[in-house]
C-alpha cells in the first residue's frame, strides 16, 4: 500500500507536464476498449492499416486479447 502512495504522489507531481495521449504499451485494461479510443491512440491512418491487416490475416478475429482491433469491414 505504501508503494501506491509514492506512485500517486509521483504522478501528481508530474501532472503539469502530462497530456491526454496514451502509449499503447502503457494502457490499462480499462483504456482503449473501444474502436474510437484505439483510433485516438494509434491515429486514424495507423488504425486503418491495422484493421485492414486484421481483415486479411485474421478475418474471424481469433486474436483479440487485450486491446482488440477488429477486422475492417
């Protein structure tokens, strides 16, 4: 429990230099759970490329662990 308080204080002190951007590898299980949220993280162009790749290589969406990108329609 003590570690959490240290981390909370660190995050609070660094807040003036933070912004709303997310890093894919740093997202929690509750972040990036919708297509719109993932598009904001990856950017629309990258997300579209990933979705098209998913349609080509995984059209039935077998690989959907963590932050899932659904195959493009």
